[in-house]
C-alpha cells in the first residue's frame, strides 16, 4: 500500500498516449495465475494438477481453432486470445502451486506431524525471528519461518524433505538468528493450519546449533540494522520505535499502542517494508541522476545499484523482495518515460512472483502492494489530471490523488480483514505523505553510516525522529476521531462486495452526472451517519455503573466516577486492548489504578492505560511477587511520575459515586497453591447504589480466609467479577455467600487453561446468577434500570442480557 504513498504519479510525456487505453495484455495472465494459485492452496496437489491439465487442453484447443483462417474474425481476435492468455495463467498458477503442495503434503512429514513426534531437524532460516505474546504468565515466544533440509524422527531414519515450516521457540539464542543461517535443533512437530505452504510447526525444546554463517549480504544487513537500532536508542520510545519500522520493517521496539493507532487509521502499511521504501530511496537517486543529466542507461544502472543496496539493508527476505519488485514497477514509468509500460511490467511481476512463491497468492500484504501499485498506475493519473484541469496546483493534485487512489484500491482487502471501512484513512495518509520521505531517507542515512560514524548516525536518527513524531501524532489523533470507522462485512464476502462496488463506482464515475450524484450521496451519508453514530452509538450505555473489558486472557474492570473519569482495576495482558477499551468507554482520566496482583495478565497492558491519560495514583498488594510484574508497575510509575503504593487491611477510597473497600487478603498468605493469586486484592465497591465484589485471582485459600474472617453480609454483592477467570480453584461457600444476581467472567478465547470451569459456572447459575463472559460476549457494561441490573454487551450478539 505504501507504494502509492510517496512515488510521484508518472507524467504523461507523449501527447498521443494520454487518450490511449492501458495495456492490459498481461493483466489476464497475472490475475488468472494469482487466483488459480489461491484456489489450489486450499485444495490439494492432485486438484491442482487436474486444473492445470484441463486448462492446458482447453487453451491448446482454443489456440488451434483461432489459428484456422476460416474461423477467424474480429471478435475472435479480440477476445479469443485473451481467453487463451487467461488459461495460460491458470496453468501457471495451479501447476506451480501443485508442485509445492506435493512437497508440503509429503506423507512421511504429515505422519510425524499428526503424532506430534519428537524430531531432530536441519533448517535454513528464511526471515527474522519475531516475538509473539505467550499465554498469560508465560514467557513470550519467538516465531520464525524456515526451510527444512532434513529431519530424523523417533526411528532415527533421515528424511530429506525441502518443506517450509514454522518454528516456535522460547530460548533466547533463537532471537539473533539471521536469514540464511543453517542450523540444527530438536523439538516436536505439529500440524499446520493450512491455506499456505507451511508443512508443519516445530515447537523447539532446545537452543539452535549453528552450522556455518549466513551469506555476506545477510551479515551486512544485520550490522546495518543493529546500527540503526543503536542510533535510535536515545530517542523517545514512540519515534524511536517507529523509525526502524519505517526504514527496514524492524518493529521490535514499536509500542503496541502506536501500532494499534496505525491500524485504526489505515496507516499500518508504514510499519513494514513495502514498495514505498524502494520508491523513496531509488526515486531520490533517480532525481539526482536526472539532475546530473545522466543518460537513460546510466540512470537505470545507478537505480539498479541503489535498489540492490536497499534490498541488502532491509534484508533480502521474501517480503522485501516482493516490495522491491512492486517499487521497481512503480518507478519503471519514471525511468523509461513510458508510463504505459509499467502496467504490463506489473502483470509480469505478479505472474513471476506467484509462480516462484505461490504462498504470496494468499498474503494480504502482497494483495495490498499490488492493488496500491495498480491504483498508482491506473487511477491516480486520471484523478491528478482532472484536478489539474480544474486549476488545482500540480503538487497538491498529486498529493491528493496518490493517497486517495491507494486507499480506494486497497479498501476491499482492508475491509475484508477488519470488518470496517475507515473514514479517516485518506486524510490521515494525506497528512502523513510529507513526513514519509524525509523519515525514510534520514533513517537509511543513519543505518548506512552507523558502522563507521556512530555519532553521525545518532544525529541523522534524531533528525528523522521529527517526521516520525508527526506520523505518531497523525495516527494518535486520527484513531481518536469519533465514529472514524463504519462497520462492514468481514472476510472474503466483505472484501469481494466492496471490490465489486469499487469497480462499479470507477466505471460509472466516467460520466459527469454519475460523479456528481456519487459526491452528493457520499456527503449525505457522512453528514447523516456521523451524528447518529456520535449521539446514539450505544456504547457506553447510559447510566452504566461497571464495565468489564474483553482484553483476552486477563482482567480490566472500569468503575465510572464521572464524565471521562473512572477507576480502573487491572490492565490486562495487552496495552493495545486496554487502551481500546478505555477509549471506547470515553475514559480520559484515571484518578486511581488498582493492580490486584503482579501477574502478566493483570499488568501487561499497563502502558495502554497510561497512554494519553492522566493517572492520579496506582495501588498494589503488599505481596511483592512475581518480581517481574512488580518491576513493570514500579518502572512505569516512576517514568510517568505516578505514585505507586502497597495497600493493606483497612484501606478505603471514595471518589464521586465510587466507594472502594479492601476486604482481602486479611493477612499475608504463604505456602498456598499460588501465593501471588492468593494475595490478590479483593475489593468491595459501591457504584451508584450497586454492590460489586472484585475478587482478583483469589483462589480457595484466600476465599476461605475471607469466609472465616468476615460476616457473610460483608461479602454479599449484586455483581461479582468472578475470580481467576472462572477457574476451578473456587471455594463453593464463598460463591454462595456472595450470591450475586450477575456474575461476569473475564477470560480469553481459546485459552489452554480450561477457563472458565463449567462446574463453577453451573454453580453460579443454579444460585440464580446471570453469567456472562468476555470470550463469547465481548465488552460487558452493567446498568441499573427500574431497580434491577441489566448487562449491555458490545461484541458478539450485542444487546441487553
């Protein structure tokens, strides 16, 4: 998508070409190759071979018929050979994919995967390892793609299977592996999800044993990328984490909240290497060559050298090679002065890339790159010329046409992935345009000089941080625009529907009357829909007294004090999820943040609560474990200047309609099944006359201690936040003493802990409680109406319950 964000739209240099239609001779081959490969990825090698044979036979028969003179005619010449080209594309896509599926589905490897057999493997790393979040309280894992050379199963027989696998590892020695590194490792195989060329997933149980070294290009790339990261270390976290992502796609330091803002505003393409990186760097070289009056061939050689250099810097992984190809196609029109040559080049590039790596057919990033480049070549020039004909200055016309065309052509894919249509994406990307090129160029400069001049690299990175800051601000405030997105069908159906509407709109918009009608309807929809969504969005519901957020396998509870102000209890495991929850609820100020205990599923999202909000104080249990979670809270408080203090028996807090009283733990609990859980803060709250019990992750021991030390009336509550995600470690007498009318369970979808426990849910239901859970219902908000409690859900099956 970034291929259209920074490249100048090709100027029409030949007066007679302006009226010529685009050259679509290779478009049919490219589209057929792409779609047939995508279809076969979800079928089998046998189906792919069958489709290729049938398409080849039909193509030969049709070509033979077309070459007979007495059967030829104008329609045959025009459409017959187009059909042959499409059939050739089907042959290419299905045959190439079938060949790769034959390797992926090798019976020997499939059997080992089905039985989760222990294996020893030799691999070649394909891409940079990247961190993925582990389950709550568990170490994060590293995920990397690798090419399998051979493996040995339990019978010690060596099998040579050149298949693609994914590796999941927790050992830190996997972190700094470079693409191209050959290694051996051991672990257990599991079946892959399907729909791509991944044959199996290896859960590694050992550190990698390296064999030799990666290629010199990968070593150079590693040195330059590490130098860029070092140059960015003195910068603030937000621009310092974004700049390496802008330049080389290294998002290891990118804050989750920033990443979420970029996703919301349709700017997430800036966080990965794409055709725009190539276009910016090579385009600068091209301008310099033209300024020096270099000839076409010398210019082409210089640009090719710059292209190879950037690929080495960004690391020649599959995604970077794809981006380089798309960026080179976008620059072709500028280099040769023949814009119409770029579209056939795009078709050829799509065909070659899909045949070489059929997995790209199902890659959303590949689709976005292709669509954005197509929008640059087909749509943006026409829009630019029309605006210039109406008196819009040349630079402004391009600045408006490029992001608008890119967003229009990429919208079907984005809508299919997210189930939304962004209303802020075009203006956000338009505002981002001036900052992309300087940030990228300065980042490349910082990486290039870092091995020989670290101080110069830091200075270049500091200069690059200013445009990066601008991008952060655009994403931040764009994400906070009320009703900035509209709901849409998700999945393939949603993408195809919006794609069909887009094509119909582009075709119909050729007529002035239709253009005016579309403009009037679009303005009417926006003007009519936005006030409705702003005034009657339905979330949060009027008069809400408690909310429980769907933040995954963790807790985030919110108790409203007044307009825009709330007490927050726990931050969940993910900063982005916590920030989204509070943003949806309109919480701008948090006078008090309560951390029930220091497990990762309660403190991991702390940065999301702090982001852009004034937090008055943080209170925690006096129990100091686990140490990593406690350090996270103390470090965040110290950085933000927020007081952090432990609280014990007798603590009480009152603000607005919220009154909190600490019930437990009554004393430090040691030697239990989980001391951190059994020293969780257990709070009784009163909000708008509703009694709420927040049980943290208290298990049987702490619950029993509360039963023994408090009268039953102290525990009784109308609303219960069920302890420990509804785990089996509940004291039955405690649940009976609380006797809630409503019980809410914060729990992550598909967790492997067995949460929530069916017997616990059944006990609550038998006692008359209405039980809801965040993994199936989404965000939950409790309201008091006509003296009774109701729960409004935001998510699956939204409505009152």
